[in-house]
């Protein structure tokens, strides 16, 4: 009975790790393994090969703490992106972008432009360089 409860807990942890690494991309297996003072493939093997079958409570606590921190960082980043996206949408409308093109344009921008501080770099680029004014 106890083994079944532990197996269920380990399976839930594996699923949470897969979600954080593969789906959300907030952390890597390597980062977590190094935080546990294990080799770089320790967590990846725990998830994919199910070895070891069980982690120590201290390791589980460390993984949970890391995931909470990384997920909190990711949510604050997404809030900033949403705010930046709203400002960008407003600017594009003010600039005269056709409302029919706006959803596609926002999808292109959302696909990578708002990541990695691109908004800050965009402020340094002269507008005339990308939007030449026809005289």
C-alpha cells in the first residue's frame, strides 16, 4: 500500500517535471539536476527511464521549490508581455495598421518579438529605418 502511494507521488512529480520542461519551458532537467548536486542527466533519467524509482524527500522538496520559483518568474514575464503587447497593439492602431491585418501581425510579433527584451531594443532603433517615409 505504501509503495503504491510513493509510486503515485513519483508519477505526479514526473508529470509536473515534463510539463515544466517540455510544455512551459520554464526550466531544464540540467538546472534541476545541478541544484540537486547530481549529474546533469539525473532528472532526465528519472523522468524518461524511471531511474531512480524514488527520490528522497529533500530532493522532492528542492524540485518543488525550484518549480515554484521558475513558474512564478514565468507568470510575471507573461504579465509583462501582455502589457507590452497591449501597448504595441495600441501603437499599431495609432500608426494606421489595417484592423484586418492586426491579428496576423500580432501573431507574428507574439511568436518571438516580445521575448528576451526585444521591446527595450526596439526603442533604440530609429523608426525611419524600418518605416521609410515616402515624400
